[in-house]
C-alpha cells in the first residue's frame, strides 16, 4: 500500500471517529463473507459505518481523539470498527443480535460519548434504550399531565351539563 493511500485511510478514519457518537471495536475472526455482508447490511440500515482497518493505521487515526486514545493498546489482531453517528447504542444491539445468531464477532472495546467500555459490557449496553425510545418516553411523560388536565376539564363540563339537565328536568316535572 502506498503512503498516500495510508494517509487517506488515516484521514477518513479520523474524520469518522470525530463525527461518531460511539465506536465499537470487534474481532471478526471466523466470520464468513456472507455473515460479514449480513452484518454490514444491518449496520447500513441504522446509519452505521463498519470497516476493517489495519491496527497501525487505526492507532494513528485515533491517537488524538478523546476516549479513543484509551483503547489504542487493544488494537491487536483482526479489528473492525463500527462508527455510529445517530444512536450511540445501536451498534451494541446489532452486534448482540448477530452474536446470538452466529456465535461469532467478539467486541474488544467500545467508546460511547468518550466513555470507554469493555467488550464484555456489550449486553448491558444493548439493553439501554435507543435515542428514539428515550424521546418517546420523555414525550409520553410530558403529554401525561396535559391529558390529565384535558380529562379534568372535560369531566367538569360534563358534570355541569348533567346538573343543568337535572335542574331543567326538575322544573319541567314541577310545572
């Protein structure tokens, strides 16, 4: 590989790592081409970049990035990196699902919002709610009091109508 190609790969990986909310470093030993393509498709659906990078080039690309500088010593053997731009825990969910199905793909380490997690913590990360699930939960919490107020106002109006109707029936029966 020419020096210019190496420099281009380093620049691309550096740019991807800076944009990413999370990075998952995995050992892909034993995965077939078909399985790798399946994994790539799943990542693509979630706007996650997945690439295999030589460890020396990855080290150079990641050495000055907060959080990533703490994982450089773990870049040994076959290494693939998943870069997540939207949902930091989406790669954990995809990798866990893939690993449960194929019993392959070992996560070495991951960096989520500059926080470093060991690969064995993948299951815990995969259980975290996604960004969209958190938004739905917050909106539901905000909507709940509003719905309660609407219910109370509606009940007061309904009761008022019932009282007026009862008074009218009482006057009509008295005459």
